[in-house]
C-alpha cells in the first residue's frame, strides 16, 4: 500500500519544487526544536533537481551550520567520480552553501563495499533517529541500493556485491536505518516506474515498500502515477 499522504503532481519539476519546500520546512522545524537537522540524501537522477533548487532557493538561509548530511547509499567508485551520489549532491547543491565540511558525511565507498559499510555503520550509529530521510525508487522497485530479492537487514549499513546494474559493488543503509527517522520523503518520477509503483500500491514485496513508512510523504509525477 502506498503511504496515505501520496501527492500526484504535474511533472518532475513540480515534484522537485515541492520536495524543496518540504525539506526546507523540515529543517526549520528541526532546528527550532532540536538545534540541528540531520538529513539523509537519496541517489540517482530524480533528486538532482531538488538539490539544485535547494541551492537556489535556500542559499541565503542563516542556519546552514545546523544542517548535517548523510547518504542512503553509494556506489563503489573512486572519490570524485561523477557517478557517485555524493558527487552529484556536491555539484548540484553542497558546493554552493555553507554547511560545514565536518557535517557532511559521504559513504567512503572507495574503500570497497565491506570496509565502507563497516565504517559508515560507525558514522551513523548514535545519529539515529534522522530528522528526514529522502528516498527514491527505481524501475524495479529498489530504493537506495536495496534491490529485489536481496537481503537488506544486516548492520546499519550493508555491503552490496551484486547490484543488477553497474557498478555491482555498493553500500546502503539497511531497511531499519532508513525507517529510523522522524519523517520520510519519497520522490518518484519517470514513466518507466509506473509498473513498480503499481506493484507497491498492490501490496507486493518490493524494496521501497519495506523501506517506506506508512506516514511518509510520497510525491509522484502524474505520468507514472497510473
């Protein structure tokens, strides 16, 4: 079943714009209540536009020093590789705002899946619950680097050796860690994801259904909503 707060929007740009507004609002609330905002970023192409809008529309915010950034998953590629989720977020957003470098926590996937997973488990341990976890969904229903038919319940961060698309080596937060948060925001764009969204709606055991909480906010592009 899809989350009860499912919002069908006109297009991918509308999804990104609303996501930007919701992230900014969550940050303001968390900083007011707890003096900090711990955000987990999603990878892939869908959130890139959201990151660009955060750089543009929240650039003058006075509270960047209270933001702390984590990632839901990373590809085992060299530091700075354009295919890394951390590089995408850096180029689109993080390089343009004043979040202190010590509060940006990329997954050290260049170490290899197993040592990187162990290291990142140590990084996030003690940071839970996150304030907001951002999730995407692939055409097969995967989220982060948790793919259909593969385990995702190990340590806080799990090593992935057999991702069905390259690179095969990845690191991902596990399902419980992705759910251990005060709120979740799920972004789904692209017509190729209609079948996976329908499977989620029907109650099939797809990874996004395991990761997303019932109280998540789901933003869906109309073209893939069915």
